[in-house]
C-alpha cells in the first residue's frame, strides 16, 4: 500500500481547534475552479516526465501548491462529471444513467438541490459561472407544447425563442453572474447566454467538418466565434477578478473551459507551437491563458488568500489523434490504458492542482485518492457550512490534505467511477474493480465488440500499484477482493450516499435499471 501523502518537513498551517472556525475569523478565501474539457493526465509536463507539450504556467502552479497524482473525474464524459462537481453527488444517482446531454437538453439539476454555488452564495460569496454549462437549462419555446428533437440536428432548434430568457439555469442554481454556452463547443446552438439572455440572436447556421476543427451544423450568432470562445472566457474571468478583488465579500468563479475538446482551434499565435499537432498547440494556449489569469490574481493583490484549482472533466479524447501524438513521443493518457469515455484509467485519471498560499505549502505531491465530486465538501468546510444529509452525499473535504494533516486512514473510503455507457468501477486503495468485460466506452474492446468480449471474464480486477496499465486481470485470483468491492459498491448505491450519514434516495429511474446494470452484472 502506498503512502497516503508525500510530505517532507510539513507541519499543519493552523486549523487548531477546527479549520472552519479559523477561516471564518478572517476574510474567507476567493475560490476559482478551472475545469478543462478532455485534457489528458499526460498532457501537462508536471504530470508526465516525457510530455511533448510544454505547460510552464501550470507546472509553476503545481510547484507553488499541491499536485494530486491519484485524482479522478467521477465520469469519463462531460455532463456527468459536471453534475458531480456542482452537487457533490455522483451523477448516476440522478436521472442521467449514461451518455451526455446536448445543447438543447432540459435542466438536469433540480433548483431544489443545493449546489456549490448556492451554498457559497448563502454564506456571503459573490458567485460567477463562466464557460461551458452542459447541464441543461430550459430554453423558451415558441410552442410550449412542442419540444421537438433532442438537439443533435439543426432543425431541432427551430422552436426555440431566442428572444426570451432561459430558465432553470445557473441563476437558479446559485450563480449571481453567468456567461456561457449551453453544451459542448461542437453542439448547437452557438450563442452566448449572459444572465439568462442570449447576447445576440442567431442569424445563420454554421458547420465545420475538418479533422480537428469539426462542429455540428446549427444556429449561430454573429458574436459567437468558435476560435475565440476560450480566449473570451479567460478575458471575462480576468475582468471579473480585477473588478471584484477589493470587494469586502469573497468570490467564487466556476470557469468551465470548452477546450481542448473539439473543435480543436488554437489561436493563430499558437498554431504549430507544440511541434505535435493542433491539439498540442491548443493545450499550450490554455496553459498560457492560465498564466495570464494567475498573474491577474497576483497583480490584484489577492494571491495569498485565493484558492485556485485546475483539473479536467475526464481523459483526453481520441479526436486528439493518439496515433500521431504517440508517434512523436507524447502519450495523452501517460502510462494509463484507454481515453475519454472509458472505464479504464485513461478515461478517468485527471491532473489536479490546487494553489492557496495562505493554507497550502508549496511543492506538495499527494498520492491521496480524490475525486472531482469533492469540491462541495471542501468549499463547505472553507465557508463554515454544515452539509445536511441530503447535500453532497458523495463529497469529502480536501481541506485536511491541503493543510498537510497527517491522516491515519485514506480520506475517501472508496471512489466510484462511471463510463460513457454507464458501466461502474470502484477504487479502494490499490485495487480497482470494473463491473464489465470491456472498456465501457470507445476503446477496444468496446461494448459492441461482441466477439472479443464474449471471450473475456464478465468483470475486471486490477492492482493499480503493480499494474497501472490495467493489463493483468486478477478477478479469478482474488475472489475475496471482488466480493468485498462489489458489496461496498452495492451498499453505496442502495444507501444513496458514500459518505457517513443518513441514507438517501437516488432519483427515480425507469424499470429495473439498477438490477440489470449493476447488481446482476457479476452473477
């Protein structure tokens, strides 16, 4: 078993008698959570000693804060992870059991559910969302009785009334200010929405079919320039920081980047800079903008008491062209198997960096197993808010790890993982149990590769310390470990939570979903 933390000469930075009380005695920290989209674990040079992409600004951030080497997204695709980040609850407890939403999808998070934003707003924070939402909101419809198509085709948007405000979006979930777009950058409609209103109604349709630059055909506003979306979000974030730096109230910014997800559109300045391909160039551009944002925080005089977190919603997409990148010596998934959508580590292991000079000592490398779902409990402890039993059911506070406390046991008992098609895995200590015979996503063997998976065991068990590449399935050797992990996962599901507390109800589901998708998978 590996050490829980790697600290050298580190002593706790305060928190005697309880962190929350001490934090509440001074101005609470500003919190900025930056979520990259489809960025691989191996795409940052601080996480990959052989990386072909240079990321000096994020490397510096890691050296000035804490770097987690065992961080997970809750899902291997976009929407589910975003749900977990904002609610502190695994996505499969919601109505979304697999897949992702579109740019037209209805609101996924009920306005009655506490989010990180609504919780922080209630404790005195000025809250802002900037970026890619991808959690559904309710567009105004010309004919309310005709929802039409789901949002995959251009005609599906004909019934949207872009002149009227959206509802059940960021505002209702606790964001005082919001500016962003509804789905991924390759999903129509291509319009910005600021504080419930479209900034400019779409005048025409656009489409791109390039190898790296593609997006689906759909309505587009004249002020929505695909290549400028990521820079625009950073500009607005930097402006928000500058305008609110001296405010007596702290701020929370959720900056959800649409990049380096498709369309892969590095700006002219960055084209060809990586020496790899447009994907490598795009990652370098993101790193540069992160450097600009961190400098803006420093220039505003708020660096000491600002917590900045940078991570990714899942692993790198095959749209980055793995074959080409690997032929040039760059491995987006590092030493791990698979990529975005997969239940393997390449789909779920993500870079995770936190910087907060007032509380986090520089240069920490932690092997603590953490999850993107942990933001809720972390912010709650920072804000001095006690989560109720029906809030943040799967979230653990990272504050003890940030502050260098010596833990006598792992922070999380275990961590549940989920793939594109709804397959489950659970990680506890060195061990990972996968409840499907395949990738659960897009890499081989996929769920539809029947001939290949028929010859495989129904489940997979890996010791990730001895076998980080998930090549040696030990399910037939360690039967007791399979039973232990399967029983724990089943308890987490049926209890409606994985943290200590009163059992909760999962959201309603159709038919015998749990039975067919989990409990009987290994019988």
